């Protein structure tokens, strides 16, 4: 039973992680992404069936549990959408206020230099996030610590 709960938890984490991924090629359609996610889900279910020796009843129950969880997550996402948008607008207003205040304090040359530095830092962070998101250690992206490696002297 513990293995079943653990397997469901891993599949749930995998489903959540898949939902969070941004396609590398922006030309990939939502439909293609949906198909890939369904295929991955089927592969995980087949692996779980083999690993845990599940019967058809158990498989049906697990699939039902997954569908219920997906529906709940989607519902929660939609419910919190307005709050997220309001917070984003609040942060945007605060950034604009900061920008206006800095404009009053700095000379035009200083302000331009400050803006350029701010933009450069943002680009640097984006590049770092992109690198971590697409090329980083898979275990690290999912919050799991990598296995310790032996040091060679």
C-alpha cells in the first residue's frame, strides 16, 4: 500500500512538473503538448502497473484519482487567477512608482545608466533561468537532492 501511495505521489509530481514546463519551441501547439503529456501519463501508468503488479480495478481507480486531482488543480488555478493578476498589477504599480522616484532623484544620464543596468541584470537572470530550466539537473529542478558523488583526489 505504501508503494502505491508513493507511486501516486511521484506520478502526481510528474504531472505537475509537466504542466509547469514551457515548450522550448514556441511553435509547438497546445494540442501537441497535450498529446505528449497524455503519452507520458500512459507510460508512467504502464510502468507503475508493471512495477506494482496492479490489477485492472486498481488501474481504473488510480486513473480516476488522477483525473479528479487534475480537475481540482485546474479549478484552483482558475479560482486564484484573479488574485494573481491583482498582485501582478500591484507589483507593476510599485515598480512604476520606484521608476518615477528614481527619475526625480537621478540626472538624465544617471537614470539612463540605471535603466541600462537594470535591463542587463534582467537579461542575465532570464538567461540563467532558461539555462537552469532547460539544461539543469533534472533532480534539482524537482527539488530532489542529487546523490552525493565520491571525490577523486
